[in-house]
């Protein structure tokens, strides 16, 4: 069978693959503790579910405009004014079938063959493949753990070429949890304001912050930066609505118009029922977010402490999101690891450690090489306190046998 060149250039999502593997092992009766999935383990709040039920009962189950119902666009504009001090009109907003779909549509309407997109690493696993699918070139810029995994002005300046079309900023970050401060964004803005480069700001974890941090978007810094910034967001993480598949973006109305043309010829509208539920999510009781963040903060403290107790592991405390991203380069230095390399032959350390932990500890994590840094693994702490404790104890025990 002959396939297109574009599909042969990409791999399946590693996070989805790890989650599927863990679930298949569980189905066979194996007690696997999964840290792979990037979704809150809380139920969708009742008032949001009731809005969906009401939408069904009132017959709001038909096609909608491709870019979303007017009520949801207005709710998104209100959310931006309320939470972000950003003013958008409905013509500058479009609704998509999840946050990944927003990014896919955006790249498809902006990127041509040979265009470059600067992607700081570690990065969300889907950024490079989606750029490749559009014929673009991902320009990966490694960031340093000692710098909090944040892109520096010098790195940004060096990565820019005449082919640079856009740069991606994801704050808080998946997988590192790093979060840009106003001062850090201002330092990047000094380079971006004077260049014709678009800024793609992925804000999907904006509400999940710790230690009193406040969220800021680079679009807040000046009107000129706002004009060249595309803001991506959605209801999946903040309201535990991952399966509802509603993402959205805000940008210059010309970009939004092109994205809606693309969507009209691909998926058409997002699910009507999910859209009405999202209206309620954005305009209803926002206290549910704080309740989830409080639980994530408690879990963050536990998982970071316990991972730092494991031989060969060092874990920074994430500033936001719900992922731990421990450095496992020390595992390669443990006395017992050299013998295991004959069995776990993957040349990537993080993949070999992932395979070891799945077989020996029955714990599923995601290898850091899939996020652009092979010295790390990612664990989602959007799971129960019990799972976190049991899983980390297993990791410590398994690695302890190598010490």
C-alpha cells in the first residue's frame, strides 16, 4: 500500500500510545499504575453536565456554524476579558474540536513548505508532527533544566532565520510545568516586537498554577504583540472536560476566517452539545477550578518528594500544569543498570527506563525523548493520591535494586 509522504513523516502520539498500553495490560489483569494520561481524574462538574443534558432535551443537537455557536464565541470573549484582560470580538474567535485541533488548524492555514516554526524543548509531543504535516520545519531549541526549561532571548535570537514564521510559547508547559513570568516574557518580547514573526501562545494550562503565581500572556505586554499573537486554549484541563473536545483560539480576524474555512471543509462544527456545555463552563461557577488546583498542588508535593527519594532521579518542582518531569540521567550511573542494557536495548535512555519501569515496577510513564529530551521521563499527577504513593514506591523499589 502506498501512503502519502506527509503521514510517513509522523509517529503516533506517544502519550496516547503509553496510555493505551497501560489500559491493555490492566484489561489482562495486570496491576499497572498509569502516569501517562494528561487529563484530570475529576468528574466534569455537575452544572456543566446539566447544561449538556438541557441542550439535548431542548433539541440543540443539529449542525452549528463551522466555527462555533455565537453564544460560545461571546462566552470566550467574556472569559478573555475577565481572566486575561484581553479584548476580542467574536470575529476574532473560533471554536475547534479540542486544543490539538486548534493547533492543527492554525498550522495548516499559516505554514507552507519550508517555513520554520521555533519550538522550545522539552515540548508537547504533537507540536513537531503537526508542523511536519503542513510541510513546515520544526526548529527545536533545547532549554536547560538549570534555567527552568525556559527559552532565553539569546536562544531565540540565534534560532531566527529568514524562514522563521512563528514561535511557540507554552506556559505553563507540558511536560515541564515551567511558567514564564512577566519579566521573562518581556525579555523575549524585545526580540519579537521588531520582527515579522507570529507568536503561538498555548495557554491550555493557564489556570493550573502553584505557589501564588499569576498567569500572563505575551499579548498582554503591548498592542503590537497582541496583533501577532494567536492564543490557544480550551475547556479540557480547567473544567475536566477532555472528552468533550472543545478547544478555541483567538487571533486577528483574517487568521480566524481562514481557520474557519479549513474547518468547514474538514470536521465542520464541534459537537453542538459540548458547545452549550462549554458556555456554562466559561460563564458559570469558576470555583471548581480552584478545588482541582488545590488537589493537584497537594499531589505535586508528594510526587516530587518521593521521586527525589528514588536512586538516580532528580525532580524539579513544576510551577504549573500537572506533570512531574524528573531527570533520570543518574539511572545510567547506577551499578546495576549496565547489565540491564543488554536487555533494554533501546538506544534512548528514557525509552529503556520506561520499558524497565513498566516490566519491573508495573508503572507506566512517558519517555522524555518524545518531548525532546532523553534525560527525562514524564509522569502525570492528575491521578489519585493513592496511585501516586503506590506508583512512586514501586519506582523507588525497582531503581533501588540497581543501586
